[in-house]
């Protein structure tokens, strides 16, 4: 077990996630104001394609890497070499699929240069995803936090340069993303080959590759189903409504999904710890505690967002986006329910059981599609929000029931709030006092 506490590691990841949230908010404000609803809708329609495709073609290797490095399945150098070889394969596959989708499935006459930039950025995005798996597998939380926040911070500054100063519109936004991920990739490569002193052999390690792909494919299917569940509504809105409606809904989801920053931080640490420990009883106890506290915090923040959104959205993003407010308020219950799923799923994934998420969320995806088909033509983004709520509710509740049976813990034990759940307050005071003394 690592010397650092769960809370210290979560605080590190959470701080990077909050930085990402701030930068994404700033980027969203810039793009919505500079591009307008139609331009922001175009940007959202373009970027959603590689996000969904990468969700599958990365083959779940990030989580597989955490498991293999943490469990010391083979030497770390061989695992890293296998990862780089897999990066080449998955990048080629992603570029081919995205190119096909852009060429055959999108009706709008997009700038070919934008498409080329997006396709060339895919290997950089994938490399940073894989690097996160390496750092978390080694419990190098500091670098994992940087690889999480670094690209978004750089993207913000480059977006100001290319979209605001140089007025390059949608093209400038994708140039910013590409350059930001290139800088992060160069940092990652230097750490792996310099600091860690791993030698990349590019050798085909058959046993490692098969093991990583086998577990990774299950992770990939699970991640792909979840990504499709997150973004299916945007794709269907684009087909069934206007780009303006896509822009309104995209902004609504971006705001509502701020509730996920706590589970994002927690799930990363749970994945890492689950792969690096044999004390399952202790981890299960901590995970249940985090589950309860996260739902409580999510509920409080969700209520806050519900009441302040009508005032802040027009003020920050412009009056044109007032249509996003109702969509935010409607989708919040589904976003809250998914907090619990993400935390519990990270525990089972760290144990090498990602298939449970597939069995529970595939029916939810089908429900999402059917409801969107009927609700979007009539209610637009509001209909998509209700479909999302229903889908997330079915998937999350089913998963929690299955999780309870899998680890052998009654639901009452998982949900019963305890005074000990708030132990992190003691840890926070300790960290604060240590920092004050160090000054």
C-alpha cells in the first residue's frame, strides 16, 4: 500500500480536475461568445466524433495498463514497450474510422484543413490517455495530475491566441487542441525515456500484448458504451434538429457534468489502489465511504447549479444561450445518479471486472436511443435531457444492485451514512497544518 493516504491522492487529482473544469469553462465562454450558437454547434459536432471513436479504439488500454503495471504482470519496461506498439495500432485504426465518418456521414461542407488537423491530433490524444495509465499504474499521482490538466491549460491559452487574437474561428480552436496535446506528448515521452529510463524496444511481446488487449477490449467496450451514452444525444440532435440546438445542449451538458469532477478524481485513485493492493476488505470499505460522501456533495452542488444557472448562464455565455438553462436543470438528476456508478465501477475495473458495466449499461444505451428518437423531434434539447435521465437512472441503479452482490455487501451497508465517512476533514486539517509549518 502506498504511503500517501487516499485523501491526499484524491486531493491531488481533484485539484487538477478543478483546474480542467475552470479552463474548460473559460474555453466554453470564449468559443460560445466568439463563434456564436451555430459556430459552437459546429465545433461540438466535429469534436464529438473523435471523442466517441477514441473511446473504443483505445481498446481500454489505459485501464489495462493500470492493472498490468500495478499487479506487476511483467517487467515495466516490456509493458511500456507494448503500450507504444499498441499506440501505433490504435492511432491508425482511429484515424481510419474518423476519416470514414467525416467523409460519409456528415452533411455539412466542413473545411478539409480542420478535418486533417483533427485526424493528426488523434495519436497525440491517445498517447496522453495511455500515459495516464502508466502514471496511475505506478501510483505516480503527481505526474498523473499533470497529464490530466496540462493539455487543457495549454489549450486555453492557445485558444485565446488563435480564436480571439488571430480570429481563426473553428479552425483556430482545433489548432489549439492539437498543439496543446503535442506539448504534453513531448513531456510524457521525456519522463518515460528520461526520468523512468525505460528503453522503448518496439518488440512484439506476445504474452503481454494478448493479456493487455484481452482485458483492454472489455474495458474498451465498456468505455465505448458509456461514451456513446454520453454523446448519443448530441449526434441525434445534430441529425434531428439544428446546429443552434446542438450548441445549446452541448453547453448545458458541459455545465451539468461539472458534478463529475469529484468521482473523476476518486475513480482514478481507486483504479490505481485496486491494482496495487491485496487488502480488498479495506478498499471496499473506503470505496463505499467515498460513494456516500460523493453522492451527498453532488446533491448539494447540483442544487446550487439548479438555482444559479438562470442568472449565470446569460451573464457569462451571453443571452443567446438562455435556452441552455432549462436543459441544465432537467438533466441534473441523471448526472447525479451517474456519480455513484463511476465510483463503484472504478473498483470493479481495478479488480479486472469491467464487463459488469457492459451488461448493465448496454440496455441503458438502447433506452437512450429509443427515447431520443421520440423525444428530440418534439422537444429538442429538453427531450434529449429527459432521455439521458432515464438512461442514466436505469444503468446506475442496475449497476449498484449488481455491485452489491458481486462484493457481497448489502445495499444498506453501501448507502448508510456514517460519521467516519468524513474522516477526510481530519486529513485536510493535517495537510493544511503541515503546509503552514513548512512555510
